């Protein structure tokens, strides 16, 4: 016969309710008791009846992370960590692509809520840009935690990096090297990071007593092609920049390609910076000076916050801002004389 919860309780020397609390990840169980129950579960080979648990609690024990393919680039290590959190907390994790402008994506989201009964959602930019997701989940009263939402709310919890400070640090680094004509490549208009990073760039220039030159601010859409095209236009100016700050690393790769195509030496003739610190940024030549975006911590913090909400626990704060860090590599140097 398969082992039962009673067998676990008997071996662990505690009540069935205590075993249930450990299985469900509930609080008010000492670490010593929790470890004893977990050891007993392994010893007797007990497997909880997930279907019965879901029926009894009227929950699916599944949470969904909405991702916009191409812009946010969680590595396999990040996704593996999110899955580990699910295992720890007895929740299934669904990674769902979502395109805000596509009606099929919206119908799929409605289906996930009404048919699969997802317990809660984590959204990544720009899935939240048009408020459809937040309004829909609010209507169905499904808990939501956002990652760097376009519109920040006092009532919807969110986790974000400090993009204004990070962009200011990049620009101040270029200013400290002696650059005065610094271009900035803007990202998509439906992402808050695009505007926050622009603000950090502008704040640094104004603090240094330099005017904002609109001709040095170009769109890149945070893509390789966008960075490439913007660079070709910038370097055709009568007075081209001596440094280009791309709003993300993907656009910076396009800047580097265009600079090589033009015949510019990096960083001797053109300094280049990015933002996000993608894995490739340390492997290209020269290594890309960038800002490390704590993406892993953001996704993990948002997932844990959502699970706390689903357990009925209060969050310490609805707004979690994680620090970013400047990463100096070989793509920046003083401007040419």
C-alpha cells in the first residue's frame, strides 16, 4: 500500500495538521519540525495527492509568468531558479509568451484565467503597457505582481531596477573620461525603462552643465538593427558624437557592428556603452561597458512576492526597487584628441 499522511505524522511524531502545513508551505512550523517532517516524507515515500489538494482548497497551485519574447531575455539559469521556487513552494510555474497588441494573446490570457484557473500572474514589460492585463486580472480578482510596469500603482505590487540611477552612472562615467558629445539610443515607447534611462542620461548632462542636444537622441527599439541604423545616422552628423550610450545591450551590439563597418576603432575613436549586462556582453570584443540589471533577482522577488500573496501573507512593501551596478569593460576610453 502507498504511504499515507498518517504514516508521515506517526514517523515524525507530530499531528496530521502539522504535516499538512509543511506540505503546503504554511508558516507557524518550527524549522526543526519542518525538517523532521520532510525527512519522514522521504523515508516512507509519501506523495501528496495534488488533485485532491486542489479540489479541497479550490486552487490550481499554478502561477503564470507573462513574457514578451525578444525584449526581456531571462537566461536558462533564471528560468531554472524560478522553477526551483515553484518546487519549494509546491506551485507549478507556467511561462507564457504574450504580445500586447495581438487579439490571440488576449484570448489566451482570458482562457488561462477562466479555464485553467491560474492562481496568480507575474508580468514583464511591455505586457502591462496598455493596462489590459491589470484590468482583466482586477476584474477576475486574480493576484498580480508586475516587473517594472509602465504605470506604477500603489495597489499593485511591483519589482523594478533603478534605471534612472543606472543610466546616470553610465553617462557620468563617460563625462569623467572627457566626453561631451554623448549620444543616447532610446528604446520602445511602451516600456518604462526607455524613459527612465533617458531621464538618467539627461540628468547627468544637466548636472554637468551641458545642454540636451535633440540630434544626439535617437530611437533604437532596443534591437541590433535599431542600434546599427541609429549609429550610421549619428556618425553622418557634421559633428558626430565621441560616445554612444545605447539604451540596452542588444542595441549596443548594433552600434559596435556599425562602428566596425565604418572603420572606427573602439574605444580609441568611439566609446560605446549598453545597459542590462546580457551574457554576451562580456564575450564580445572589446567587452561592453554596461549596467548590470538584476533581472534574476527581479523575477525571483516578484515570484516570491506573488506566492506570499497567495498564501495570505502581507508584503513588507508593494514597491521593491533593486539597485543596478555599473560594469566597466574595454569599450570606453577618453575621447580622441
